[in-house]
C-alpha cells in the first residue's frame, strides 16, 4: 500500500477516502480541531522529515526561477511548474 505524507488538514475526508479506494493512504499530523489518530514510528519520522524535501524543492525552484507559492491544488502546482520549465 502506498502512502502520501501531507500537511495538517490540507486533505479533505472525501479526498482521503478517494485515495484510499485507489490504494493510497494519506498520512498527516492532526490539527487541534481534528480527531487524533495512531501513527507508526516510521510514519511519524517521515512526517517530521518533510522539511528536508521541501527545502530541496525550494532550492530547485529558486535555481530554475520558478515562482515560489503555496499551492492548494495539484493543478496549480503543475501549472506553475510547467510555466517555469517553459520560461
């Protein structure tokens, strides 16, 4: 089973259930207004290491002169990435 590590609360319950049907488990920390869920030690470690991946992506975007924005959807991310590659 595949796992997707995400930010707190950026994935809706509908999206998480849709991904689960496709065999992808969404792993994220919980916000104050969310129910707590049990995470394995490995998943907890991977969630805490996300900043390394985000830092590398940020450096690559700065080298490529791709505008750094917080994308709220996959479509926005892809559009920004393709635009930077074309430029």
